[in-house]
C-alpha cells in the first residue's frame, strides 16, 4: 500500500509568477540553518579541495554513467492522473527577474547544464568501478550556488548515505577538453545535499529530485610531472554569476511542452549504445502523466517521448525554454527511462511531478550560503 492517496488531475494553465525580491527566494526570506522536517540536508563528507583534486583528467574519462533509476518496461499500461496539491508558482531564471529576453529560431544549448562526477560511498575511491557521473543544471537561488539533479545522483539507496567526491562541471564537453583552462565556467564542489525524506528513507521515486549547494568555482590547470598529476587553481566565483540559472516552477499542468537536456551514454536494453556522454543532447516534447511503477514505488511522474539512456539522469526538464537567453523554468529532472512498447528500446523519459513538496526542498536549498572553499 502507498502512503499517499491518488489525486484527481486539475490542470492549471498559465505561468503564475511569484516575485523574487532582492536577496529572497519565494517572496520571503528563509532561515538558512533550518528546514522542514521532511527535507534532508547534509553537508558533503568529502572536503571540497579533496573532491576537485580527485577528478584528474584520466579519471574523468573513465567515469561511467550512473544507471540507477533508468530501467523500466511498461508495455500496455495506461497513464495515471496526477495533480497539483496547491496553487502553481514560479521563481524566474537568473537575469530574467525584471528583463525581457529576445527570441531565437535556433535551439541554443543551455550553459547551465553539465555533468556531475562522484564516487560510491563506503568503497575504495581509487577503484574505477566506483567512479560515476550524472547530469544536472544550475538553478536560481538567493546565493547563486544551486544545482538541481536527481536524488539518485546524490544518494546511494543501497548504502543509505550520500555519495563522495561530488563535483559539477557546467557546459561539460568532450572529456579532456574540460581541463587546462578549457572548462569555460569552472568546477564546483558540493557543500550541502538537499533531498526529500521520502526518497532517503522510503526510496520513493516520486521524490527523485535533489538540490545541491556548491562552493564557488575554480578553474584547474593540470600538468603531469614524473607520472604524477600536479595542479594549480584559480577562483572564478559563484556558479549563477558564471552560467546563469534556470527558473523553478511547481504545481503546473501535467501536459507541458518541455525540453530535456543531459549527457546520455548507457545502452538500450537491446545492447545498442547510440550516445557517448561526451556532449550534451536534448529532447523536446509534450509531457503526460506516466503510469504507476511499483519497482520504484512510483505513482506521480510526468514524461514524454525521448530515447535518453543512463547518464542523462538528473538533467533538467525545462518549460518555456528560450534559446536567446538559454533559460526557462525547471519543471522536472530526468529520473526513469521507459520502454513502453516492449521492443527493448527506451522511448520515454520521466520526472517526478514537481509539487509543493518539491518546492519545500528547493526553498530550503535556495537560501543556503556557501562561498569559497579555499
């Protein structure tokens, strides 16, 4: 039995803006040291300098996609009816609090999206079998230090703890090109993970989202001397100042036109591997309510046609995306890949439905300060 009652869909139309006052998220100041009881906030167990230094160029190349939560067959099932649990709301993207953006006919990839790298907890970090990556995006926050991703990209449900050596590289591109000054926006180490208690405790994929406060970024120059990596670093400031940040919206209709971005690399169930994870990819389509999936204790997901595979986990669903500004409104994150026709090919991607519970986690994270790590 599930702890939540099924809701009847009552779609809300239109984008209802909630003002973003200077220095405040959601229209009111929040206490950065407290959070609702159902929000789990925990500082990274890995010191930031150690996490950044761990990810040498050769280790980045060998990190594998993280496939937990990307594997579901659902032939012949029907969609469920999910619904808002309160009024719709939104927080504007960085740079769009007051300004209006121009239009572009091309799909420009967002600077906010990148790859996160981490190692499995309670395991030997030197063993390549424990090196993983997901996708993620910068999102608006009071201190411009916030990354949105899937909860299964920050928390290990098998070992019941958060991952180690967690870093975010926005606009990641082509492996070794991110190093030696070629990572245009820097590297950002995790300070605080923020997730919902129902994912951490119950492994409920209706809550498969997380918001990570990162330290100010650095650029790294790597050089191999006598077979050993040596590094020099330079501070580059806050994530949101460097790449911007997507807006955030919740309690929307389940039927929205969205873009999804990410770095897929895994195989389809039939063994085909069309993606490499070296460059960002996107899908576009109209979401719908997805069916119940007991494998993931999942009742309230929205999804659309997309052939993304593992590695895309944590990448954003963006509503009202504008190519000119490369921003829109985060309305979901890549969580589960579906084979809906039983042909051993993933054909849909889904996200937890962003509701008031999601906003609670976002708001707690969006008001946490980080700063420099050295």
